[in-house]
């Protein structure tokens, strides 16, 4: 084989390898995009089913008519968007706080400011929740408002019950860990 033939053969092999690599990379990229899109679609469907079930529960529990139900849904989605925005900010501040704490010499002033910002966002989240519940209350008639009050009380009792179960579980785990020492 002469030099010219070797060069052509070598160049051809390099071009074929480049084409194979590019097609492999594009296939991997394409598959990842499809998988990510399918995962996102699944999450959206799951959330819609959850929300749909909750919405149906509220509609039935309060006996909302179609106009009231539409007002409830609009208020709910508005509240959720605003809550998600606050939650995203909270996550950023928490991440910043952990990053600062992890430093060799954390800046206490920066940590104080981050703590204040987190506290303010929690305050905003509570105000948003109150506003949302007040808006829902305004949608309801007098009888529905009484049912709504009962529903709120049940939700708070359930929430308190869950917290107490967690505390009891944590207490048992601490006792178990002390006894094993």
C-alpha cells in the first residue's frame, strides 16, 4: 500500500469515527430530551390529578356552584404561583446560608441578613395563605363559610396530629439511641 492510499484510508476511518461519535452524541441528547419531557409530562399529570381530586373534594365539601368553583380555582392557581415564587426565593436564601456557613470564616452579618430575608419570606407566605383563605371565604355563602371553618379546623387538627406523631417518633428514636449506648 502506498502512502496516498494509507492517507485516504486513515482519513476515511477518522471521518467514519467522527460521524459515529456525532450520531451517538445526538442520539444520547435526543433520548435525554425525550426522557426529560416524559418525566415532566408525568409530573404535570400527577399534579393535575392531585389538584383535581382536591378541587373536587372542596367543591363537594362546600357544595360550591359552578361560578363559585371557577372563582375558587382562579384564586387557587394565583395563590399557588405566588407561593411557588416565594418558595423558590426561600430555597435560594437557604442555599446561600448553607454555603456561607460552610466557609472557613462565615460572615455573621451576611448570615443575619439571610436569616432576616428568610423570616420575611415566611411572613409573606403566611400573609399569602391568610389572603387566600379570606378570598375563599368571600366566595362562600354563610352556610358554606361555616363548613369552610370546620374544614379549616380539621386541616389544622390533622396538621397538628402529624407534627405530634413526628415528635413522638423522634422522641422514641432518641430514647432508643440512648439505650443502645
